[in-house]
């Protein structure tokens, strides 16, 4: 089943928009690893984008550019993105640098012994901060990644996708890729009223909908007639100056359309990306989804709390529903971690929830 062939796509990208920052040849200014010129917020915007496009292969790498972030920069190496709340620095995602430079940049960043925690880092970085810097690194969820080259709509578990697509076609839903203002904020305000965390958008762990820098992002909309049913903003994931994946970081839907539009809109975008030769689709974090096995560097108390919150906390947030939705795409689950110094980081968690606008 090919939704791209059945439902017309219109791409409306204004001429001259998203021209992008100048790509700097990193090899020209790469120096022997030295922290002599390291500092906070040292890079120019063009330099930061150059590092992002070279090394930004984490699903949250693009989100490090959101407003309010600070950066620990080392010329010739890369940067670490963080925000501070109530005396704690919260690092978002993996360092934006070559894998072999991770230990070096983390070591320089942590030299001042300031209270620091890490949010949504990959398993290799979690192991590194645990083994080399004495952190607890505790699984916080999973990120689902789909290999687009081999992906299709076959299989029993994808029946819900096929059913949703057929229903959208029957109802005359059309999908459009476009970039001009499109009623996004009005739909967002209505959508927020249906959330368990009402009337405010989650920040930090999800980048804000409105950002000045948008190069490489994609926006897909669903309409029934002239009515906007929903939209998804996709952020680019980079490797060696190429977009190798997209991640759906912003999604909003009209709850008056009872049939649901997320599945057919996602599938449509995935088929567009697949035709363009994009390798992967990152579906993002499913928080609190953790396995039964525990690693020696995890905090047992925190892991137990995560399991209990996943089991009993769905009145606060739909943890199980989110993971079920992503599981229908039949990707592979990659473990995602938080890292903290305390066995029971109560203050750090409360600080992060405040930073994320949850409390």
C-alpha cells in the first residue's frame, strides 16, 4: 500500500526560504585536542550549525538549538548543550562531536565540579559518564528507530496503520507539505486544552514549536476539505553533513476528527522520505519504557520508581499509549538514559520537571 500514490502531496516551499547557514569546513580549523580556547557560548551561529550538520546524529541534536540553551564549546571538537535550573546544569542529548572526542569534551565540561545531570542520552554516552566520571546512568525509556529501506506496511501488527490509511482515504483526507503560516497556533491552543498537562507546552525535552532557525525541517499537514485535521513537524538528523533521518518533534491534532489522523500522516511522510533516499525515521522517546535487566551503573531506586510510574502513572501522562502507538511501526527500540550523581536525585528530577514546564 502506497499512500503517496493514493493521496496527492503538494509541496509549497517559498523561494529563498531556509537558505541556511554557511557550512564551515571543520577540517580547516580542527586543532590538536586542547581546551585552551574552550568556553561558554563561544561559537558563532554558523560554526554551531557546522558542528550540528557534521555530528548531530542524536534524535534531539536539532533541539539543542532551542531558545534558552547554553553551550560548552571547544573549537575543533564540538559542543555540549545545556540549561540551568535551581543550581543544576541539565545536559540535553549526546555531545555534538566526533565519538572519539566524547570523553575529552565531557571531561573538560565536568572539571568545574558543578552539579550536572544528563537528559536523554544514548547508551554509549551513559556508559561513558558512568565508567569515567562516576555517574549513575539509569535507563529512562526507549527510542524507536525505523529502517526506511526495508520498511513497508505488511504484517499483522501494522493492521492498525492500514486501517487508518483506508479510513483517511475514504473520508477524503489529503496531505500537504507546506511552510507558510497555516493555522498551526490556533490548532495548538485547542489541542493543549485536551492534554493532561494543560494550557502549556512542554519545553527542553521537546523543542518549542516556534524557532527562528528552521533549515532542514519538514512540515506535513492533513486536511478534510478546508479543515485542518493535524500536522507534524519533522526535524533533521545529520551525519557527516547529510540528513540521514527525521524525527517527529511537534505534532498537533484536531480531536473533533474521531478517526485519528496520526498514523496515516506519519506513514505518508515516511513514504515521502523513503522515496527521497532517507535512511531512517527516528520516532523519538517513549519515556519510562524500561527492560527487566538492570546494569551495574543504574540506580536501583530510580529504576524501581520508573517502573512504578510507568505502571500506575498513566493518569498523569499516557506512557503506555505513546509506546503502543510507536510500536505499531515495528522499528527497533534503543535504550535511552538519564545520568545523575545522587542515588535518589529528587531535587534534580523536580528541577528538570520545572525546566520542562511540567510543573
